[in-house]
C-alpha cells in the first residue's frame, strides 16, 4: 500500500498532501491540548508496532504481498488524532530511512493509511458497537469489523490514486507518464489483497489487542469511550491488583511488560517478512516492470524521472546495500526503526504535554477525576 515515488504525478502528490496537512495540523493541536505524560509511552509503543507490522509481508494468491497497518486499533484506544500522528511518524521514517514508500508521495500514503484508515475504521467500530459495554463480545466484533473496513478503505483510496494516473497524466499518444496501471487493474488487484489476506491480518491484530486490553486493563479504553460502561453491570473500573476481566494482571505480568514483550517477539520474527515471494502491487522499481504485459515499449518518463528522488536511505529495502545478510539487515532495520520512531514520538508528545502544562490547557498535568487512566487523544 506504500506508493513509491514516480507512480503519482506531481499534481496528485500536491493534492493528496494538501488534503492530509489539515489533519496533521489538527492532530498536533489535539496532542498539545490533551495528551498526558503517562500516555506518551503508549503512543510511542503503538507507533513502533505500526512500523513493525508493516514489515510483515504476507503473500497474496496473485503473487504479490500485503501487510497490516495497525491504524484502527490506535484510533480505538487513543482516538483518531493519535492514530494520525503515530502512523504518520512511522510512514515518514519508513520513507526516509528504508525507502518503503516515497518521499514525494508521502502525502498520499499519509492520507490513505494515517487519515482515511483510522477515521473510517473508527466510524465502523462505533456503528457496530453502539452502547455495548467495553468488555462485551459485541465490542470484539466491532473491533474486527473496524479493522477490516478501515484497511480496505485505505486500499481502495490507493487503487484510485494509482488507477487515475493514465487518465490525467499521459503523452499525446496516450502513453502513461507515471503509474501504468488503469482503474480496471488497480481496483481488482488491491481488492484481492485487502479483502482477503491484509483484511484478515488487520482484523486479527485489532481484535487481539482490543481483547487483551479489555481483559487486562480496561481503563485504557475508558477515556476514548465516554459514557460507555466497562461491564454489563456498569460497575466502576476496578483498581489494579486483582484478577478478573477488566482488571490489571497481578504480579510481574503487567500490560506494559506484555507490550514490550510483544514488540520484542515481533522484532525477532520480523525476518519472516522476507519469506513472502514477490512484492506488493504497484511498488515495482521501474526496471522491474513487465512492459510487455502493460503494452509499453519503455518505462514511463515521469516514473523513470522521479523514482530515484530520494537516495539517502540508511537501510534501503530494509537491508544492506550489497544485498548480503538479508536476515541481519531486516533485524537491524526493525531495531533502528522502532528506536527512531519511538524516540521521536516520545520527545514530540512529551514536549506537547509540557507546552500544554505551561499554558494551562485542559488535559495537562494530573487527572482531575482522580482515576489513573490515560487521556483520550
């Protein structure tokens, strides 16, 4: 789903960036207004998880690959504006450090995965969940539906952006200048990938994280679900130290440690993404295009010109320049990625919290309700 440089015309890049910028501005303001210091590690953790899950390429029956994103579960737990920031930071450093997605096309990728996906997914979640308790099975169904619809909405947006290129940017004889795929090719290809494998992966991720939080620490869900009872009996949120649904797990197995363990396992397993044969649809390097099947005699001029726009990656394609030690390169990319993304999110959010505290904005400082729960973003 990461659109590389060269596949979109400069006009499309500008329009999609212009559409994404207002969401980024509002998201930044929202974080400044309401983020609390104790929420910052969770936001950083979610952004790192989003980066990691996008490294897990899953094979699709047509020979391409796809991946989950994690945007919807962030929107459910911390709110859509937090998801905008977390996924945007992940996409930014994927492009800059690893060449996964373009720099010129960053606006389009942000619009698709950091804006459309979490907002559409959250809408679906709320529509299905209604007023059901946070620990109810209906909430789990809603989370699954949300993840599935959210990633498919992002995939459809990507398909449209790629598929309209031959219509809006071509030579006098009709030869495409950028993406050589038309809508009749992009929509079925993206639909196959996301209605099947990617949709299932996003559903599993969203339901899994939601189910764990609802059981182990339902307080994490309360701030972003105002007026929704934690349990069917509408009992108050239980305090830490006791076993049971919606309560903190006793002893050493705390949600924070579980989250760290989950990230560690994902890092260890990250090289499994190398096992998926082929690449993602619409992400081929110009020299890898099957020109004959596309009815082209040469690489589209614009695609050829802009595909190499950013050549300063640290670990291009999540590996070393010489192509050796692919597993080690993937591991190193995962470690570098989560370290950089986590640190940036942590510093930015802490700074926002400090600014909010000094300015006396709501949400800064301690929780006026006296309940030690994270703030909604």
